[in-house]
């Protein structure tokens, strides 16, 4: 597990269309660790004002306990700032910035949220931001984006990015290719360097092929990702299982910590693993984080489509 990922950080982010009140009503009980209420791609241009009003009303009736976390994906530019200004409040964990164009776009949202927090009497800086990197320009500008105010983590919007680059999408039969893996790694490195949570992995739009979803999510985990966005509730259990440590990993971590603790009691801070490799403090910390994650109870809720 990445050093800056607490055990309670979301593993799943479930997209919910902002113009579907029946789906909004059911969303908190679906079992996701976090929701992303979508005002962008899921809503047609002629329906965005109606969706904004629906989400505003839904948030007013939502208890501010943030279980699951509630994120709002706002539109790019001035419209997105206006949406954040209206919707910012105690029930909102943060805003996902669709098609983030750079650190300047994050700064504009920061100014809007600072004013909203003052208006609502909320702690300064409490509402987070999660830029979506969906263009080559955004990926190349990733370091300044990670250092912009309020950024908690990044999302990769691979559908738009792959279309721009002309490479196979991740859920293609032969994906992800080397270019996409390199992009995922570069975004992960930039996030870690800035002390952010690991990026949130991209959606898989094929919610019927759960085996492919499991393989793809395990590949993300092997790269260092610890969360993934979902488009359908039936994907949640698969994503949670893929990010959970397996029984062998848990047993190995527990055995390592028992041996390390015994060595400390005997006055030594150095042990070797079963393969004869020296175990240092970084390995011990990773084992403790893995065990903490393994104790996390499964998400409850309605997982039916």
C-alpha cells in the first residue's frame, strides 16, 4: 500500500447521473465508498440546469456525515465554478474537475470554495478538489496540478485521453498498452511526490464483463493504485475484492511483524525475510498498513443493478 493512503480511503467511486433523481435517492445505499454525482458527460447540454437544481435539492436533504463520501463532477470553466459555488456545503466532500486544463483551473475553483466556506461557516480548506486528467496537455502539466490548492487526488479520464492519443483504451482486449501504463505510472509518481493519495483508476464502461474488470483492477493495484471509479453498482464488489490483500499476503505480513516485534524485544531492530533479504523499517510500515487494510469491513448496501 502506498505510504500516503490511509486504510479508510475510498476504494470505489460510483458515478451517479445528476439528472436522475431515482438513482440519486438509491446511490448512498449501493455500497460504494464514495459517490461522484455527475453534472458533466452524463447530463445532456439541454438538461444541465435541471440537473443542477436536482442535485442542489438532493444535497439539502443529505446528512453531512459523508458516508459514503459525496463528490460532484462539475463542468469545465466558468460553468463549473458556478456549479461549485451553488453546491458547496457540509454534505459535499469535494468536487471533481472535469477536463481540468491546468493549475489555473484549480486555483479558480479554490477561490470559489473559499468564499463558499466562509458563507456556510465551514472550516477553511475543508472541501477538496480532484482534477480529472483527460488530455495530453493535462498529463504533461501534472506536477503543477498536484501542487495546486485543495487537491486530494487525481483521476485519469482514459477514454478521452486514448481517443486523443490514438491508443487502445484500457478495456480493449489487448489493453492497456505500454503507453497507457507509462501514463498511469507518471501520474502516480507525481501524486506521490506531492503527498497526495494515489490516483483513482479509470472506469470500465463494460459492466457485464466482471472477470475483465477484476483483471484490470488487479493490474492497477500492481502499479500502486488503490481506488477505481465505477459506472455500475455491480462493479463495486469486484473492485473492492481486487484492492483487498489476499490471504497469503495477510499471513506473510502478520508473520513478518511477529518476527520483527520479537527481534525488537530481544534488542535487535533488524531481521531477514524467509528469502534471506534484510527487512527494514519501510517494509515493516508496509506490512502494518496491509494488515490495517485487511481489517476493513466489507461495504454494506444494495449491490443489485
